[in-house]
C-alpha cells in the first residue's frame, strides 16, 4: 500500500511542532499575532504557518509548494487566510482545522455540520444582504432547527457546493423553502 503525504500527515503527529505550539489555544493566539502584522493583500511566507497548514485534512486543499500566503477580506469584511500554490488559484484555508488535526480534535462530521450551517447562513446573506454578525440576534440557530424539523430534513444529508469561495445549497427547492421560511418566521 502506497502511503501519500496526506495519509502520513493526518495519522502521525509531529511532536516537535506540537511542543512548539503547546496547545490549541496558545497556537491560535500565536498565529493570530503573526497574521495581525500583515496588511490586507500583502503576500508573505511563514515557515511555521506553512507547516501547520500541511496538516489540513481536506485533500482538495493542496498545501504542497505554497507560493505565498495572503490575507483577504470577505464580503462581510472578515480577514481570511488564503494560500496560493504553484499552478493553482488562491484558496481560503482554515488554520483552526489544521490545529484541530494536529492536536487530535478534528472531527469530519463536526466540520461538515458547521459547513452546512454556514451554507444556510450564506444563502440569507446573498439573498437578503444580512450582516453575519446579526445572526445571533436573529435567533438563527433556533430558526434553522425549526426549519429542518418542520421539513423533516437531516442536516447531514444536505448537499452543498462551493464556488468562488462561496457556499451554496445544491437543492433549489430546499433553498427556496428556507428563504420563504426565514421571511415568514
């Protein structure tokens, strides 16, 4: 059996890296402090961050041959980390997921759940231009739970797609029901 770099990285922890990072909380603070020193759209390289990103569990996030890292802003003015690899376009990447993988707390199901929830939020943002920070006050989680229950939908069965770093619900009937439900509740 041929073991790829991906399989090795996700199954074997790097004790030197873990000892440098100490724990997830310290590691996130360390990375945030590094990223705060960077301006929006400033291209840079950082060996520590690139080593952390090599532990991303998603094979589609090619972290080999990183040309540069860059901070971009989203439509909601959030600062996001992007990588540019040779022969690829820039893609956003979560260092938090990489840290979870390094410290053994990464869960595919948990990540899938949060990504699907994010897709439901994004549909509202695209359609109604709702500021993402207001979701807490709009009782988003409670409304989503009620919608899923009322429509007998298991959230883990919802199919989503990503296009140009934007998440979408694949089922247009479900999407339209969701938008109508949101307006009426």
